C-alpha cells in the first residue's frame, strides 16, 4: 500500500518546527509507523527541521523550508530541504543524533550549491 506524499513548506522560524513535527508524526501514523518508532520520527523530524531553520536564519533567508513525507511497503521516508549555501557543514552532534534515530540517513547538496536535503528513512 502506498500512501500519498505529504508536502509542507514553512517559514524558517523555530515556532513552526513543532507544528511540522506533528504533521510528520500524523503522516507516519497513517503509513503504519507505531510505538517507539513513531516517537523517533517526531524527534528526528523536529531536529532536522530545527537545523534547517537555523541554517536559514544564519544566512538571513526568508525562503521556506520544505518537508516531504512518504510511506510505502518499504518503510517511511522524510525529506527536509533548505535553501542555505550547500557548502556549510552539518552540525556533527545533530547528525550523530539523527543517525541513531533512523534506519538510513543521507545528506544531499542542492543544485548549483544552493540548499541541502536531509533524507531520513525508517524500515
């Protein structure tokens, strides 16, 4: 069973991170994620979104941060994309935290050196 993709764009403000975390949690629940794994989705999405918001704020960007959630028979995937300069190093503590919460963690630089997408996947 494939669920629809949920996409959310939000202003890069810390106040919106909680709301987006709840949206991702609801999408994960619809995709069949349960128990502790659901808590891990919420926590990881909150952390990834907070990092994206912080990168936007450091560079004075007003463009929205984007979140995409998708579930299918192979698990649940979340993509968090920002528009900050792609050359900026990710916070190593945040990345270590995220890697402990997900089955697969990838970071992909955007096209032409703009933006980064963090991909979180749970099996």
